C-alpha cells in the first residue's frame, strides 16, 4: 500500500513539474512573439 502511494506521489510530482515547464515555455514563446511584433512595428 505504501509503495502505491509513493509511486502515485512521484508520478504526480513529475507531471506537475512537466506542466510547469510547459507553461513557462509557452509564456516565453508568447513573449518572444510579442517582442517580434513590437520590433516590426517600429
């Protein structure tokens, strides 16, 4: 039983870290596109 709980906790934390990196990467992409658009307008 403890082994199942530990396994679920590890998988859950891995998914949370992956989601955090994905959101961070998406935010960088949006920021980069906004900068490129702004530079093109000037």
